[in-house]
C-alpha cells in the first residue's frame, strides 16, 4: 500500500518539476550527407502534448540556417524545391529536398504551429553536408585467386540519402542473375546492395569485374576489382590438327591452361619420347598457351593422340580418325581413280589408232578419189538436181558414212559391198541418177 502511494506521489512530483513543453519532441539525425543534384530525405518525427490534432490544424516550417524558410506546409509557393514526405497527422515531419544544391549544406530547424495549442521551435538541428561527387561503391567478397568450378559471390554496395530516387548498381561484366536490395541503415542513410554469384570457369581468367553506381542525376562512381587469376584444367583448342602428307604427318596440339600444361603424344597407345627415331617433337610455351608439334612418318600415324595435363586435370584429343581415314579411304580411292584413268586413256588410244587406220584405208582406195572429180563433173553438167545436191553440204552428206563406194555402173553397185563385211547398202539417190552413192545404215 505504502509503496504504491510513494510511486504515485513521485510521479506527481516529477510532472510538476518538468517543464510544460515536456511533450514537444522531434527526432532527426544529427548529421546527414547529401549528393549534389541528387535528392535528400531528412527523416523526422515529432510529438506534442495533449490529444492528436488533424493535419489541417498543424503547420510545419523547415528553416535553413535558423531563419530562411525552405518549406512551409501552408504556403504552396515554398513547395517547389522541397516537400513533406511524412504525414503530419501521423507526427511524421520528414522533409524531401528534390534537387540538392551546394547551398543546402547547412543546418536545418523545424517549427510547428498547432492551432488551439501552441507554437514550438525544436532545438534539434540536423546538419547537412553536400558532396560534389558520389563516393565510390565497395566490392565485398571479391577474390582474385580462383579455381575453376568454385562458386564466387561478389557484392557491390553503396550508400545514399535519397530513397525517393536511389542510385542503380551495374556490373561490368555481369556473369549471372543479379539480386538487388535496398536497406535502411538508420539516421536517413540507405544502402543499395547488388549481388551476383557465378561458377568460376576458364573464361573468367584474366578478367576483372567492375561495379558502377549510376545516379538519376547522371553522376557515376565506379570500382574495379583485381584481375582474376583462375586455375583451370587444360583445354585443347580446336585449332589442333594433323596434316597427312605422302611421307610424313604433322600434328599440332594447342593447349590453353593455368598453370601451363605438360603435353604428351601417343602413337597407337605408345608414348612418344623425345629420343624416338624418325620423330620430331617440339614444344612452345607462352603464359597460358602451350603448343606442341609432332612430325613423324605416315606409317606411324594411324592412331595419334595428344594428352595435356596440369594439376587440375587431364584432357585428351585423338587424331586416329585422320590416320585411319588416310589409310582406309584415300589409298583405295586413289587406286580406283588411277585405274579408271588408265582404262580411259587406253580406250582413247585404241580408238585413235582404229580411226587413223580407217582414214588410211579410204585414202588408199582409188575409187574414192574418183568420187570427188566425178561428182564435180556431174554437178557441172547439171545432171543432178541442183537443189538436192548443192543445198546439201557435202560434209553433211557424208556424216555417218562408214564406207562409200562410187561406181559408174549403178547395177554393179550392190556388189561393191565387198569393202565392208557388215551392214547393208542403200541407195542415197533415186534410180534416176546413174551415179549412186551407197550409205551404210
Ligand atoms: C515518415 O514518412 C516517411 C515517408 O512516408 C516514411 O518513409 C517513414 O518511415 C515515416 N517515419 C515513421 C517513423 O513512420
Ligand atoms: C612460340 O609461340 C609464340 C606465340 O604463339 C610465337 O610467336 C613464337 O614464334 C613461337 N616460337 C616457336 C619457336 O615456335
Ligand atoms: C586408337 O587408340 C584408341 C585409344 O587410344 C583405341 O581405343 C583404339 O582402339 C585405337 N585404334 C586403333 C586402330 O589402333
């Protein structure tokens, strides 16, 4: 009983001792950074004694440097550069400065005028510092010494005080999907975080990642991480090949790896040694590239393979396809083509000889010689029908004539078939002409 009484009286005493404005409070950050040309939100909450008042009864005034009015809630002409983002009815006096100028880097003061209550200027005065340029973003979880196959999560982070229009974080290059988050740090400060996770591969070797914070005002800030050094298993490049000549083959194996690879050649499962007879082996190394050249006799080149290894693994490429292709396909085909060519050539030669022999035969036949003169004579004498004989070109007339026999005596003509053992003879001209030409059909 007495304890309750004591507590009650203590409370009454304390209320009497405290000043009348005990409930007039405002909470704002003590100091804030702002980026020039960006926006700024000064978070603010307040309290006043007594019952809650409607928005229409409360006037909020924000001063810069004690006396200059930046914003007044009942004066629309002051609201071009700044606005309240908070609701006064909910005791939220947060101020939004739309485009920060250098001159905005001062102290701020809030005054409330509540109808039928009181007017109060709060002693708290947040100080704003204006930055000309944005600060560089930060990279977190970034490592440059990597191994192929591991997952790497890198995070880019920056802070700002303009939640109405926050900066965007952009990765260059962006390897995978990006997660972006906005978090309040308190005291008007916000954080933007962008995260990307990717599987490290040889493609990331010698690459660096940068993150750019892009502000709506057009300003940019960037950070670039250290160049990645990725350890990866040898990769045999597609430029690797084997060329087969008549006597020897030449194979090259081009390998990309980190650390550099050891290249071993196999000829039909037998490891090629530097000391092997007839074989020339050559290596060339340049940072992450290893090139090996193998030259040997074609007879050994049936099954060639290149093996590249380093501490991360082994890669093998076989060229046996080329070797067997060379032996199973090239040789028989070349032989077949050659044989065909010889056959065709022989046929052509035989044909030529046969034609020539026939030509000689015609020349030797005295009757053929007579044919020409006799025919010319007959044309002169007009015995032949000129149309039928002259319009027909003499060469055309003899086309396909295998054997021609001219005779002064038509009746003896059929017997002249003795010159040819095969085929029958037919009269080219009608019986009206006593000079008949016989054609073999
Ligand atoms: C005040 O209003 C702003 C803008 O609506 C809001 O972001 C903030 O959370 C509010 N503050 C409190 C304490 O409710
Ligand atoms: C070794 O490789 C480099 C780069 O590919 C090339 O410039 C150089 O000529 C090569 N050396 C030999 C001996 O093949
Ligand atoms: C070639 O080598 C591979 C493996 O090295 C083997 O599987 C294959 O049988 C060989 N082929 C011939 C024709 O020797």
